[in-house]
């Protein structure tokens, strides 16, 4: 109850800028100039796209550190593609998260997007075709060319480099993907209960993510 009150009445002003749909396109496009290799571009593109479209936390995309893979980061087996409805859907199983410490799990259904340059399904399929699958690689979904899992530091560090390349505000953070998606949905007239469901919010805390 105390934690719930703290989140509802934060002491500090949240100045994180949302990553809108248009900013997402710029960030993904900038990866070609910022990344050190084509593989890294193919790796971070779906990570950015899924962070936005699935409203994921960075802890659900990347591990805490190279010596600690015990967090909530997605594994390959958490990702499935469903073509039963005539169109390909991406099913993302969130086995645990910051707000699901008991591993209740939930499956998110992500639709494709007409623009293949930012489509989470197209980008993820392209990445999985080249993903390291050797015996010494991590079982996490996002891994580097050498098989090591993507870390939170690496995710956030490259995001800052992309922001610098695009000359965007540096107070954009990893959570800005989640904030941006919630804001865009609200601007497009999506009902509050749908936004709450997509963002996995169970309280009015979702209102702090909508910046209109």
C-alpha cells in the first residue's frame, strides 16, 4: 500500500521525454550510422521497435549485467509467431517483470506494421535469422554477435548515442519508449482500459505516462 501511494504521488517531477512514433522512426534509422556493425543494427532495431510497440521495460529486454542474467529479460522461447488469422501476429510471453515477481506471466499480442523499417515483426524475424545460436551463447533473446546477452547499460548507452546523432533531448531514457507508446495511444483516441491492459497497469499509475 505504501509503495502504491509513493507511485501515485511521486516526489520528483518526471521530466523524461516520450519517444513518439515519429521519434522511433528516427532512432531506428540512426542505428545504421551509430552502430559499429550491421549485426548490431539488426540487433537493436527490433529491440527499439518492441520496446515501443509492446511498451516493454528495459529489464524485459536486457540483462542487469554480464555477470547477472537472473532478471526478467526475454528468452527466445518467449517469442512465437502466429499466422492463424491470415496475418502474422507476434506473441510475447512476459514470464516475470518488476510488477510480476510471482511469475504469473502474461502474453502480449503485437500486430505487424505497414512500414517494414519499424515493424516489430519484420525486424525481429530478420534478427532471428542471423542471431548467434552457438552452444556457448546466452539463452536471452537479444544477444551480440559473440553470443553474449544485451545488457541494460549497452541498451541505454547506444540510445544516448542515437539521441546525440539525431540531436534530440538527452532526457529521453529507456522508459521513454513506454511513455511514448502510451501517449500516442491516448492521442489516437484509444480507450483508457485498453492502454492499461497493453501497458500492464493495474492502477491509475498509467496516467503519469500520458503526456498530452
